[in-house]
């Protein structure tokens, strides 16, 4: 697993990518060989997220070393993330980052551009070249739930509490979470979860496909470690090509998917046997 590394191994985002200082990013980032670990690191504020957090996430995605195959997203302390920083709802907002009342005064185009920048922090976690794993304990609310949904896999502790709180606050979930939620649990369940803003606990999360694995709180790191070992045991390029195939499967017809399998396999065979006479 990732550990403290020499400075040149450490993460690539710089101070000026975010509107706030490090305390507003609220992130730690470490790269250890093929594994990158991003830790939401404001446990005293339950890892509440700001625009600076999302800018920093986007920058990590931009700078991710090519050798990285696995990205772990985790939260320090009792909660994965209590969602957006509630200071956004105050007139003062988050220092240097504004508030919802200032966002409401932006034109639609300017707001959408700002939102796209925030969404960039989540979208790269789906790249075929990596497998992203959210290790989720305690509360994953709003933006926290959506960050977990942005990852390919979710391994959760038995105290997990997912909640899509946005509709209760007069908002919609807009940090890329609606599509993966529908794809994971189906439209009816997604409507139920979002429009009631109710809490989904571990047993239900496993039953409806929100998570692949529930473990005791103390076993979360070990379970993620074991999953990483399994994921790294397969061929890197085959894993990338297979993830690409699986990601495209839903939007293709069976015939198209068969053709895509053939194209990927032809490429694999070329690569595997290129060295042979
Ligand atoms: N933004 C800013 N600060 C927060 C947030 C947040 N989202 N959530 C918790 N905190 C702070 C609290 O204000 C408190 O700070 P303080 O010690 O300075 O008073 C500290 O974190 C601990 O919070 P508690 O409520 O004491 O912790 P507890 O473990 O009892 O409860 C819980 C955790 C359930 C997550 C609760 O804090 C909560 O409901 N937070 C708000 C969740 C929310 O509505 N998020 C917005 C979702 S919508 C979206 O993300 C777009």
C-alpha cells in the first residue's frame, strides 16, 4: 500500500491550482509504484469538500504517473466524507471560493463552466488505464456519496451510511453521480434513494449493488490491500482493454460488442506475439 515517499514520488498538484490553501484542499496524495492513494484529510470537518478539493483532484488526475494502475480514494477519520462544505450555504461562503448565493448570480454559462471544472475532479477516476477503489467508512453524504460513485469499485465498512442529500437541500446531485447510481442500482432504486434523501446502510448497499464488499471497520485497509493484490495479478494491458470493453458494453448492441471484443483481441494478440519470429 501507499506510504510516505520521497518528495519526487509525491503527488503532483501545486498550490496555485486551488482557490484555497492546503487546508481547503483537504487532501493527501501519495504514489507508491503502481498504486496512488488519495486521502480526504479534514477529519475534524468530516472531510467536507470544497471547490479547491475538486480542483486538486482534477490536477492529480492530470498529473497521474503513467505507471499507476490502481487509485485508492479514502477518508481520514470516522467518515469518508460529509459532502460539500456547508459554508457554501452561508452568505460568506468558503474563503476565496464563493458561496451558492454568489454562484446563483453567475450566468448559466459561467456556472456550467465552473461545474465542469469541479466534475473533472471525479471523471478521470473512470479511465480505462486505472482501477479506482473507494474505501468508504461512516458517512458518505452528497458529494461524498458521488465521489464514491465516481470510482470503479466500492469496498465499504459495516458502519457505512450513504445518503444523496442534495434534493433535501433544494439541489440536484451534479458531481457525476447520477449516471453511475442508476447503472448500479437501477432507475427505481435511484429515484427512491435520491428523492427521499434516505440513508443506505451496508446490508442494503451490498444487496442492491452499491458495493462489492462489506467488511468490519478495522478490516477496511486490509480488504483494499487484498483487492489491489488481486487486481495487480492480471496483465496490465489486458486489464485496460477489458475495462474499455466493459465500459462500452451498455451502450453497444450485442453485435457491436462482439466486434469490439474482436478488435481488442486482435490488438492483444499482436502485442503478445509481436516479439516472436
Ligand atoms: N461541511 C462543513 N463542516 C462539516 C460538514 C460539512 N458538510 N459536516 C460536518 N462538519 C463539521 C461540523 O460542523 C463539526 O464541526 P465543529 O466540530 O467545528 O462543530 C464537525 O464537522 C463534526 O461534525 P458533527 O456533526 O459533530 O459529527 P457527527 O459525527 O456527529 O455527524 C454527520 C456527522 C452526520 C456527517 C454530520 O456532521 C452532518 O450531517 N453533516 C452535514 C452533512 C450534509 O448535509 N452535507 C451536505 C450534503 S449535500 C452535498 O454534498 C452537495
